[in-house]
C-alpha cells in the first residue's frame, strides 16, 4: 500500500472516531451547547491557526 492509500485509510478510521466522539459530546452537552462549543472553537481558530 502506497503513502496516499495509507493516508486515505487512516482518514477513514479517524473520521469514524471523530464522529463517535462528537456524538458522545453532543449527548452530554445537548444540541444547543454543542453548536455553541463548535462556534467557539471555530472562532478560536482565527488566532491559533495561521493557515485558517
């Protein structure tokens, strides 16, 4: 398996894990607070990610 194929395979695995974690957080926080959390984190990206 080449480098690109490995990267795509890893992305598929991590996408699943991210979805599972997000679902758990939303179950704990509720939809409104989860949306607010995502908005806050997206806003912080402006000052923490020089490529955003």
